[in-house]
């Protein structure tokens, strides 16, 4: 696996990319992630309509630090008239890559034809991408699910459309919109898009939670890169593990005390970025991610949820008797889009 990995003329560090995750890939998460050198980190998706009307919350979602480069932004929307303006705004903010979301399954997004709703109008995907590509110099990419449902799989067709209009890569999540998160991702859908692609790069996505899974995805689908999504939650180091595996190096053993230290560092980044009230909420969510593999942390989880302040929550983590904690092999992610 040769590094770096090029999207057009833009060099990414490697082929292990961290996904946009609404409600999760916020500023502290990306600070934490960047320390382990994934190919790129993405901000959460933002709506084109909100961006062009200069909504302050949208700009906050796109807030980043220079240490996070290469960094990507993702746009979601369905109005070609706004696509060029939104793309230019993303480029002007200094992003390295612009991705177009055609995978979000949430009803309130699909109801105006956006997100995975775009899968029903492949030509409109081409039009949106054309507008963006004509407006900016940074590489434009697209992220899809395999199709709206099993009866309308059109990933390969969309791959060809995206290639024709000049998108540099297509990320294929191996599930349909109808499927939601039920059942495993079907990587054959990724293989089919790779076969349909000539120049456009195909990035595989779905159920990569470990070094082994990433390696398997590369081998089975022939994809050019992998996009890790839920697998980054509570294991920001996964890119380092995957890259070591791809380069034939031994995995780094990460024990309970390292997880504790990284959790505390992540909490610290949250406190520095968020006001106290939001930080408390984030602690509960982020704490759960890191504690998912830990056995014997029920009391700690309860304590974090009940803490009266972030300072108290930090103290609970510091004073907890970690020597009684063990790690389970299984990672269970309940989070869904
Ligand atoms: C909480 C959550 C938020 C997500 N937000 C986004 C998003 O903003 N943009 C996007 O393209 N996909 C989003 N996704 C989808 C993931 O990027 C990814 O396609 C999906 O989770 C499958 O990959 P995985 O099995 O590795 O998690 C989200 C998924 C989750 C669980």
C-alpha cells in the first residue's frame, strides 16, 4: 500500500480515511483522531441551504484547526442552483476535499430528495457534482449507499455518472437506504462499483471495526481506500492499527490504562472547546464509546452520567479502580445514523 494516497492532485497521508459522522465527528473528536494520522478526517455533514444562508451553527460544525489537515467537508442538499456557491464557500474556508452526501437515510433529510433521496435521481447527482466541480479547484467526491433498496441497486451507474462529471472518488457504503443498519454491510456492492469504475477511485465503507476487517475489505473488494465510520468511535487510533497491519508491522497492544489516558485526553479537549453544559452531554456520549470494550465499568458509566460537573466526571475517571477492569474482544456499537 503506497502512501500517500492522491485524490486528484491532493495528497492524503494514506488510504485509511475517517468518515463524516453527524453528532460525532466534532472538533474535539477530530483533534483526537488527527493524532493517529488517518488519510483525512471529515467534519460532520452540513446542509447546503444552511451554509449559503450563513447559519452560524453550520459554521461551527465546520470549525477546524490547522493540525487537522488534510480535512474534508461534506455537503448535503439537492438544489443545483446553490451547489456552486456552497462549494466555493467550503473551498474558501480552506478545506482540502469536498464530499457530496448521497447516503444519509434520515427522513427529514430525504424528504426533499437530499441524502440517500438522491439515489432515486442519479442524473441530479451528476448535476450537483458538475456544479461543484466547475466552481472549485479542490477535489470533489461523492458518498452513496448501494441503492435505495434491494430492488434498485444503482451504485455502479452512479459511479459512472460521477466519473463522467469529474468526481475524483466515490465512497460506497455497502448497505441500501431501506436496510438502515440492519444486517452486515454487503461488500459485493463495493466490488460492483469498483468494476464499473475506470478512473474514479472507489472507497469502501461499512463494518470496518478492526485492522483485520480493513485488510479484508481491501482484498475482497479491490477498493482504493477504506472509510472507517463507527469503528473510529472510542478507538481514534484505528488508522494507526490498520496502517501498521498493511505495512506488516505488529499491532500495538492497547491496554486498559492507555484507554483511560486517551479517554481523559479526549475529555480534556471537550472541556477546552465546549461550554460546560454541552461538555457534560458530550462526556456521556464519548465516555460510552471508550468504555464499550471495558468489562467492570458499570459504576463508572453511572458516575459519569450523574456527575454534577465536568470536573467531577474527570475525577471519577481518575479515581476509578481501573486495575479491576478487563477488556472484551467484542466492540458493540449501538450508534446509528
Ligand atoms: C452517528 C452517525 C452519524 C453519521 N453521519 C454521517 C454523515 O454526516 N455523513 C455521511 O456521509 N455519513 C454519515 N454516517 C454514515 C457513516 O459515515 C457510514 O457510512 C456508516 O456508518 C457505515 O459505516 P460503518 O459500518 O463503518 O459505521 C453516520 C453514521 C453514524 C452512525
